[in-house]
């Protein structure tokens, strides 16, 4: 009898051990549109502090969102960490996400989360006009983005039209001002000699060299340059109540395919702790979103800035509505007589099917602008000529 009991007890112990090991061997998979250099150190710390086995697939936010939709119920992903709200809203509207507990959602201002509770911001960034302090006096700074088309700024402004944040900015402008006024502004900027750069860091570098006087970028890039050189001759300027000072977020959602929902929620709460929020403020110079956490040194908190009152959810609803906007070859080539408005109609002229904004940036930008449409709208009947 004693021998039998001992054997039974041993079986229970072994079984329990197997259960514990099985739990520990589970891998929580994150699809991250945020770069490894930005969040990698924090994720590594979370692994140790939460005792979780975390694996991250890094990539472009839009491409990862597309991958998640293509994988569908076969996806092994548990959490999506996106660079902006548009991709999060897209997955929500396609039914690929789960609701986040109210106690977690309420840690951030309602401006920075989905009203339905299926995604929330972790950190934020504002659009700003950076300027060379040696070339531009504060009193001469433009009060709005509309002033950038004035002759005084001819050839002195830089932007990064293929950058995702710039495209979100254009989307916000379309929502606030309408399509026609947005296209007019884009064309006026091109006519005024705006200089194209591949990314925001290149804009800051050009500003530092005095190559341009003003540059459209996100707020946190300047903080990184100032860390490297406190005397870097560039400062940030916020426009007043227009898309030029919009606030966007980097945020997360719990994916419907997860079998580790509690662990994902545990990780999200970890990213919202004071320590993690301070990491974003101090290390990546982004805005922490949890109430009571200080903004990066020398930067105006989003609630105190002149940022647009446009809600993220309205941007998402608007961009989701974009159904395969197209334009004729005459619009793309800037030929006379072309319409400057956005249209839902497909053009079959010469097989050209592109976004009307290409008429401003030229054919070289096609794959990038379609990347923007794809990021927010997966209803587009895409074919190979969109993404070459």
C-alpha cells in the first residue's frame, strides 16, 4: 500500500512538473512595427521581470498588419505593437483583435485609445516644424502649415513624403481640411521648392548643416540629436490647431489568435508602468501617455500643445473609407486639365491605377503612397503594379 501511495505521489509531482515546464516553454509572439533599437531593451527587461518567453518579429507596421490579415486564424502572433493608430484600427475593424480590460485602458487619456477598447497607445509623438535657430528668428516662424507656401520659404523647407508619419499627417489634413484643399497645399509646397528627404533623421541633419531652414518631422528626433550634441542649432516649433501639430501614437492590441491572453495583458500593463513610461521619455524621447508621467525634457506635453483636436478614431474611420483611390495618367504626369480632387473611380487609361497624390510626388513615390493606402485600407483591389 505504501509503495502504491509513493508511486501515485511521484506521478502527481512529475505531472505537476510537466505542467509547469509546459507553461514556461510557451512563447509569447509579438509582431512589432516599432524598431528593435527603440523597444528591444525594454522587451528584454520585460522578459526577465515577468518571467515570460517573448519572441519578437520586427518589420514595417503596414507589412506586418497585412501579414496578420493573410495569416488569419493560422497566425501564431499574440500581440501587435504598431507604429501608428491606423494599422491598429484596421485590424480591429477586420475583427482580428480582442478587447483590452477597462482597468488597463483607463491608464491613458481617452484620446489615445480606441473607444471600443481594442487598442491603446503606449507612447506618443507630435508633428512639429523644426527650425535652424541660426537662420530663423522665433518671431518669423510660421503660425500654420499654410504659411509654408509663402515666397519667403521658397527652397527652405524639407519634408519626408515617403515616411509613414508624414502620410498620417496628410490623412489628418484631408480629414480636417478636405481633399481639395490638401492637394492644393501639397502642390503649392512642391511649387515653392520644398526639398525631399528619405526620412526624418535626414531632415534634422540637413537643418543642422543649414541646408534648409525649416523641416516637418516628429518631435522625438530632435531630442536624440540634442542628446548627442547639446549645442545642435535646431529647435521645435508647434503650429496652431492644424494637422501640423497632430499627435499620433505607437500602440498595441491583443490579437484574436492568442492563447496567452493573460500574459499579453500582463505585458501591456508592464509597458504602462512608471518605469517603462519613463523609458520612452528618457531613452526614445517620445511622449509617455500614462497620466502623471513627465514629458521628455524640453518638450511641450501633448495636452499643453496646440495640437489638433482630431481624434485618432476619426482618422482611422476616414482612412478605412479610402477605397482604391485612383487617378488618370494626366493627373500623375501633371498635365493640364486634370482634376485635383480625390476620386473613387478606377482609371483604365494605360493601365495606370495610382493614388492621386502621385500627381504631386511623381511616379517614383508610387510604391510608398500605396503602402500608406494599404496600411489603412485592405479593401483595395491591389495588383502587382501597385507595389513594384
